[in-house]
């Protein structure tokens, strides 16, 4: 199997040299009062569960080469040499990004008995590739078994204390990718990690959760924006706030071929292409072009077929900054990283499924706040009932659009992952990582408390 070259392995080993010490900050500065109910223990795992997986970053030819995305502790290379906040981040690096940020968490403890929660630095999404794209596809029901065996053999009292209820891990893939039934024969897509009874009590942070398992909770996809100080964040937010919105709506994505069966992406492309034609042909007839609403175009499409936008935010961020509304149709699964890209741009997201966001990211985007920063149009109404997206959006009063955009801009700190080692001023603002850890601690506290009541 191919492996990373030495220039990539050096920073990886440097990173894990820090990881071995469990903390990159001086824990003596932690206030015991501030850390009450917030202590976390990072479980020491063999390198087979993390570092070794990264060293094989080019070993999955059917998937692609992950090695370019390892620099900067998983943020990837900068988009250009002078960039201070923008990186070519792959969402599969979320496990590495979380691990690096955990090392800066101010309430770490080396004593698991003192911990309120236990973090398992297992890179499950990367490990899954050998089952999804590698030679072990027929053993996909085995993912996680070696980890469980280790947890039972090495300091088993850490696990048994609360039967795993106080443990959590991060999955950089949708939960569906780990939800293959154990009795699938032949194996279907995915592994069976989340179907193993051994891990039913473990909280799993994933980029997309299923609707029913209590232990799963969705957290934002990593975007390409990782500021290191408060000035960089505020500067970007000001740019997004002042950006002139010349398009009513835009869609960045692939799919929707005219030859495909009826679906929301096909409807979006059809409406967008027809509206552009109508605006061009009737500029003087309806006065909309450069007139009503101040938009020079009704709809803009950025073709991101075959993943060409995934690591190049320059392709889609400028059009998003120029649009009032960003369409977020479901794809292979309900959620999209593009939703968080649009929030960064101050572009109001338009959803077509409840599972795309409202039923997912409750810690970061409270469910009762969605009408204040987004638009919901059922995809069935668009595909089968001739509802025109443009009509819905044009009927929203300008004053409300301005309020919604301001609400979207206010969400930026909550959905971004700031750069590790960031300034004290920026650390005062809770980002996606901070909010996720708070949610985990509350979830674990509730589960452990219930278990103690049940035992009593």
C-alpha cells in the first residue's frame, strides 16, 4: 500500500508528539471552578487507530489522494500564499481537526476518574476507507471491533465505570456510512460501526446524523475558513455584510441533468436556465434587469460536478457573496457542506428537506430560529406542484431579507472551526468545536445521571 512522503510525515509525527502529552496548554492555569463538570480525558489509543491511518493517506486510489489535505493539522494548504484564513480543507479531516483542538481544551485531565467525559481519538471516517474503497470491503461489519477489544483490555475500568455512556468520538462522514446492518449478506454500502451493540452508549459526533439513534448528533462540516484572530473574523464578516448582492439566488453543485428522472436539482437547473433567458429577453419589458430588487440576474449556477469545487472555495465564494439566497437541495444524502459555505458568505440558505439542516444541527443552529435565517420550500412542491422558487423568494419583503441576512452573518462564529493556536480574543467567541464540546458534556451528563438513577 502506498504511503505519505516524508515531508508530510514529519509534521504528523510532530503533531503526535504533542498528542502524547495530552495537552498543548498549561493545565495549571485552569480554574477548577471554571472546569467543574467540564473535565475531559483523552484516551490514549495505539497509533493504528489514528497516526497509522494518516500515514497511508495515498493508499486508496479509488477514493483519491488525501495527503495534500494533511498540512496545518488537517486544515490543508492555504488557498494562496498570502491567505491568512482560507485553506483547501477536506471535510474528511474533521477527525484530525477535532483531535488537534482537543489538545488545546482548557479542562483536560490525565486522570479518567476525574473526567466528566472521555474522548476517543479514533479516525473512524478515514479508517472506513479500507472497507469502502480498499481490500477489506467484504469485512465491513468488522470496523470498530479492534477498538472495542482494546478498550476492554487496556484500563477496562475506564469503560466499565459508565458502560461507555461518558465516551464520545468524531465521525467525519454521514452516519449512514457506518450503518450497514450486521446481517447484510452480501455487504451493502457502508460499515457497521454504529450498528455494533458495543458502541450503542457512545456519543458520536457526525456531519450528518440519522433521525432516530439518540447517540448521534450532527456538527457542522468544516469549511475552508479558519481565522486565527478576532480581527480576521471581523474583517471577513464586514466584507460579507457590505457585499453587493447582484443575484437573487444561486446554486453551487452538480447533478440535475435534463435526462434524469424528476428531482429537485433538475427542477432548480431548469428554472434557473429559463429565468436567465427570460430576464435577458425581457430586460426592457419588466424592468427587473438592473431595476426591481436591484438584481442584475435572477439566478446564478456554479457547476461543481465531479468535486471540482470541493477544495477550491474561490470558485463558489464570490458568487455566494453576490447572491441574496443560496439554494441547498439534498444530494446523495440530505446535508451539504455548501450550507455552511453560504452562511459564511451571508447568503440566506434555502432548504428543501427538513433533514437537510433543521433536524440536524440543533446545538449550533437552534431549531426555533430557522425562519429567521433561512427559507424552507418542500421539494415536492417544486418538483411536482409547479411551485417556482423565484416567485417564493421575490415575494419576501426587502426589509425581511435584510434582517435574515444579518441573522445569517451572526451565525458565522458558531459554524466555523477557528484555527488551532488562535488568539485569546477569538477564543472568547464560541466556534463550532466549542459548541460541540458543550453539547457532548450536557448529553453525557444526562445519560450518566439517568444510568445512576436506574441503578439506584
